[in-house]
């Protein structure tokens, strides 16, 4: 039934041509999803090779799709069946449908691992999991919608405490590596939650903590090995730990809640918008928490004491999400100075509150179901309240998935030229765009998206993290005429590099040059 709820949600919210996109649409995707599409298309067209995640025709020297958020786990699965897919296929829309099915399934799994397996609590939790605001709001970043991994980690962590076994820790290792292959942030959260199991057993105390610690260490080691083998190590982002933090009011700030229609924006104290720290619990979850804290406080304390390791880990993740610059409302109320350098890798620190959201959800719903006479019915009611509360976030997701932005370039003219070319050079390249060049970045991304329909070798790519500091070499590129088979697409911002270029023609705002 949880799976059916997920299928219905996907069918309701996601248009068919979003889930199964046409090869040459008369519309384009915008923002992060365009980056993901470009990466996956190029990867799926590549022959198998080593390193296994590199799309060799994308950017100079190739691109590791993990650094372009191409969801390697799903891309590898799709590549295994690539003979079934039409030219230009990508699975980014399909991934959104898959996670909508897996989200309620993983929630029910976690609830069963907490000892509750009755029908009504499971349905209430499945509805609530499909209506978590922080999950629905991630629709612009496909990989980060993989919250089912966090729910599976909570379930396995609880299982490793209740009934530890080799099979539980084997699945934990598989889950940790799978999370890495979806997104490194999710892998870090999964490892933290899995590490709560040996800590809980140690604090009880229970002699089995050492075996659990070995299991957690193997999971961490497997992720470290995968990082090294698959080309993750050495890549760096822009830094900025503390800018995209969790505000202390974020969990109770009802942005985009059906019941509080006047509050439409996230609360923020850092000046960076508060988007990554968006953590509204949802009114259904808040009602469940209020009920157990007021009516069953003693039971809450017992659960916290019995799962002290998990409580410590969730508190630690909360502190990591809040960062050294503590925001309360619109003000920074505490600044502890520069953070340790390694934390700069976690620029979007507010995300680390996600496991806490799901820990509160599983814990409160399980306690309501167990400790109140009408608990199962109450859990179903809270799930329905959560569904109603999330209506604005669902509407935003559906609107985004249905958006059909027109091409700003002459796509119908450019497609035959790209199809005939052996390689495509885009000027300016990504490293040459200044920080304030937002419009230029969007146009370059649009050209890369168009080229990705034919998977031609290109000179540039947009990355979330760079294995080496990117260098601007456009002047050197423009100084050499295009070689036979090369197609150059030159935006107005780069025309000054060419001087009196020959063999070029205007195609809309672009200057198009062909070699040969």
C-alpha cells in the first residue's frame, strides 16, 4: 500500500513527458536539472571503461558525472539497459518518480524496524513521509531527493541495535556505498546514522557494541574505498560553511504551509536566503511531537535513554547544520569565528538536519501508535494533516515539473549543425564566465543541453565541484581556427576574442563557425 501511494503521487505530480522525455523537445529544462541531464546523457552514450563514472566526451579531459550530480547509482543501472533507451534519453525525470515510490516504502521499513508493524500507523507514516516539506522542496536538485536512503539508514541502525547480525551490517555497507553514488552529502548522513548503533550499544552498555563498531567501520571503509576508486577525492567546491545553515527557527517556521498561507519564504539570518536550511517539520509531525511531549514525556525519556547513541548523533548533526554562525530569526546571535578548514566541504550545511527530521517522524509516530489507546488512528490522522499542510510544496513541485521554458537559441537551426559536427566548442567556456555572469551561465548551459541531445564532444561543462581549479583558456582557443569537423557556438560575450573571424554566420544572437 505504501508503494501504491508512491505510484499515485508520482502519477499525480509528474507529467509523462517529464518522466520519459522526448529526444528533441521543443522546450528546455532550467537550473540544476539541466546540469544533471547533460551529465547523464553523455554518460549513457559512453562505452564502459575505467574510471567507470567518467563521460569522456563532456568537457576537456572528460567529466566525472558524480561531480555534476548525475546520480551515478541510477546512471549505472540505466547504462546496463541502454539498448532499451532511445537516443538522447536521460533518467532524471524517471528518478523523481522512483524516489516517490521508495520514500514511503523506506518509511514503513524504518517504522517496522522500530517495532511497529500495524496497518494504520504504517499508512499514516507513509502519507507523512510523502509530505515532508524538506523533501518535496528538493525537486530542483534530483539527487538530493533521495531521502529514502536516510529512512533506510534509520531502519538499519535500529535493526543493528535490536537484532544485530552480519546480514544487517552487510546491507548497511551496501546502503552506504549506494548513498555515495547518489550524493556525497547523503553518504555522510547515512554513515552518521549507522554509526549511532554501536554508540547506543556502548552506552547501554551492551557487549555487542564492538561487533557493531566493526560493521560501522567497514561501511565507512567501503565508502572511503569508493571515494578513491571512483574519482571523488581531490574535488573541491566553493566553500562557505555557515552561509547556508539551519536557522534555529527553521523547524517551526511554517514557510509554504497550507495552514499559514501568509508565510512563503524561508527564515534566514545569513543573507543567503535560508533555502538550504529549510526544515519546516510540517503540522502533522508537530502535532505528533506535541502530543507525546505533553502526554507521554516519561515514555519519550525512556526511548531517548534506550537509543542514546542515536540521540547523540542527531544532536551532532543538528549542531553541524546550525554551524558556527548561529542564526535565530533574522539575526546571527552567536559567531564562534572561523570553522575548521575541513568543514568548508559542507557548504550547504543546513541539509544535515534531514536525518533529524526523519528521526523525529519515526520516533513520534511510533510512540503515538504504541502508547495511546487510539494511537493507530491518531497516527493516520497526523499523516493526513501532514498531507494537507504540504499542499503548497506539492503544488510547487508539480508546477516546476510541468514548466516548459522555450529555447532562447534557434534550436531547430542548430540541431542539424550539431548532428553533423564531430565536436562542439562553446565560447565562453564555463571557467571564463565571471561570478556575476548569471545570464551567461544560463545561455552556456542551454547550449550544453542542446548539444547533449547528440552527445558530441564539447570543450566545457558545469560542475558542482572541480577536481582541479578551472582555468580560462578561451583566448588560446579562439586564436586557432576551427579544425575540420569542429562547430563553434560563440555567444556575444566572447565575440571580442575572434577579431575578424571567417567562415562564420549569425544564428540568432550566436555566431556559428564551422571548420573545414
